[in-house]
C-alpha cells in the first residue's frame, strides 16, 4: 500500500515564504514602534500637563511671554533716550561708540599699586591718570597731593563722556524704565541685549569719576554720579533675564566704591549720609532674584517646544551652553528629530521639576534672607541627579544639563549684593551717630530709632550683622560658609570662605 504524498502543487515557493515572513516581521516592527510612540507620547503629555497644572495652581508663570514688561510712554521712560535708542532693539551700530561713548576708557584696567585683595582700598587715581594718558613707565607718586593732582587730570580726561552722562542725567528724572528689547519668542536665546555691556561701562566710569570728584573735594559732584548710578541700577529692576540681573548686581558694586571712599575719608555731609542711607536700603536683590529665575525656567520650557517644532537644533543649544560641536552633530540632530513627541514633554517636566526642586529654594525675598546650607545641599544633589542614569536622553534631562544655571552661584551673588547694601546703609548711620554723639555706638541696636527705623540684619540665615566698635570699626557678615571668623575675610573680597567685611583699614 503506497503512503500518502504531500500536496506539493499548493505549497508556496521558498522565496514567497521568505517574503511573507519578512512582511510579517516588518508589520510587527511597525506595530511595535507605533505602539511605543503612542504610549510615550501619551505618557509624556499626561505627565507634563499634570505637573504644569500643579505649578500654575501654586502661582507659577511658565509662559515666557508673560514676563515681558509692558510698554511705557517715552516721557516716563528713563531708557527712552538716544543713548539707548540707537542700540535697541537690534545690535549696536558700528559707529555708536564714536558718537556716544569713545572706547578709550572701556579697555583700561589699571592695577592698584598697593593694598590687599581681601579688603577695600582707595581708587588708585595715579594709576588711572597714567592709563588714560597711555603712560606705562614712570615712578608712581603717592600721598594726598599726588592723588588730588591725579584726580584733576582724570576728570579732565573723562570730559569726553560728559555729553552722554548729561543726557542720562536728564532722563533720570523720569519715574519708570523699560529698555526697548525685542522679546522674540521664536528665538529666546537669540534675544539681543547690547545695552548690558554699555550699562557696565557707564557705571564703571561713573564710579571712577565719583572717586576722582571726592579726591578733588567736590562731594556734590560725586553725589550726582552716585545718584545716576543708582538710577541705572533701579532701571534694571524690571529686566527679566538672569544675565540682566547679574549686570545689575555688578553695576551696584561699582556704586559702592565711592560710597565707601567718602565714608572712609569722612567727606559726606549729614544730608548726603542720610540720602546715601536711603539709597542703600532701597534695593531688594534677594526678592528680585525670583523673577529672573522663573524667567529662566520659562525659557527652558519654551526651548523644548522650539526643538519639537524644529526651530532649534541640538547643536545650536550645545553651542549656546558653551559646549564644543561634536563631529556627529548632524547625527545628533537627526536622532532628536526622530524621538517621540512625548519625550519633549518629559524634557519640560524634568526641567521644571529640577528647577523647582533645586533652583528656587534657599532664599526668602520678603525677609531678605539666604541660606547657604540649603543652596549648597541643592547644588550637590543637583549634580548627583543630573549625572545619574545611563544617558540624559533616556532620563529626559538633556535641557537641564545644557541650560540650567549653576545652583548656588546666582544665590551667592544675590546674598553678596544685599549684604553690601545693608552694610553701606549701616555704615552711613554709624557715621551720623558719631557726628552727633561724638562716638560710635557700643552696639548696632543703639542706632534705632534715631538713625534707622530697623537695623538691617545679616542676609546669611537672617542673623544679626556683626559689629566691632573699636577703631577701625568693622561691620561683617559671617559670609557664605556661615562661620563667624571674628571679622577675618577670606583671600579675596567676597570670598566663599571667610567673613564679608566692611571696614576702613589704615585710613
């Protein structure tokens, strides 16, 4: 009996079978990828939108456009002057310096002939005179007569800037300020801010000029310069970006030098001391830190949207953050164009979450208090979190790694500026007390209520400011290390270690 034979006629050929298997695998792969994209898009969108609602319910502003300051009429706007109009909102014109601000002063940085780096000293006007005249050799003169003579020459050399300063002084009477910046929401990292460099240059020049005025015996001229510097500092209060905030802090530190020199030399009148005291108490750098930090968070959130719309490429962001361009930049850009949309939402979630957790705690603007312990702990945790995981792409922390500012650096700048402001105000009150009563008070509490309503505290953790009434008097904060070193500063002024000291050594 013959065995049954398979139906060979109906069996598909081997090539067709292989093609069918390939089609099945391809379909399965497409299905798996589709499911993966669907799940990741749903997961990312759901997680980000839930967290976004939570933050907004707590009062957070996450839309960068919401931070743009409103327009101001020119007659009320300090910044609506030809000096700023010609450089904003676009780049500074090539001939701007020639017409308004000659470059001569900007490139000078004379080094003081003596003094320690960890304490204030009088501006070396002899060195400035030599620098302005292009002198590199010659014996440096010292003494009050040499300083007064150098001051007169410095003031004469700086007259070339008087027209621009006169224009700014005239505008300083206007009550409001809003620089004409073009806030481009399609390219937030490309917004042009050419006025920042000019503000630093103007306040630096005014600082040297005010110190020269003091050395020449013209205290009212020095006061005029300080008033203009403080008007410039105040004009930046509504500036929304972190770099603007840092320039404002730098401008304020320039302002402090002539305030300190007039106190050290006993030149300010009683009325001028009272005015300076009010000026120094006005800024709240700790509270003002909140807005630029929130702006930074909003800019990071917007960046994820722009990456998703392919308005930005990853190699562009790497360059903006100071990183080098890898040879595989094109491959990197292509990879980011293929990732699920939900991963961009996860980038927003992680950026906002890490910002909320590590950048915003550690300071209390209402009470002008900064806690270095909290800030430093956040810095260590942030570094640990950002470096954990196999790759930032899979942990959705690419933007956090590229764009989040260094935790601690900004907070420390705010604490230093506010500490300096408090110390300058107290120093003015101490001098007023000495003139009226013939001596300095034994303790700072004795300044209230006659010379101060409330004596400002140490910004660090809200502790009382330390004070030594013996000559030379010394006011000091415990500084960023939060340790009382008895008024001993670190290696440099405003060091991370050592006390932050206001004193008048050897004067």
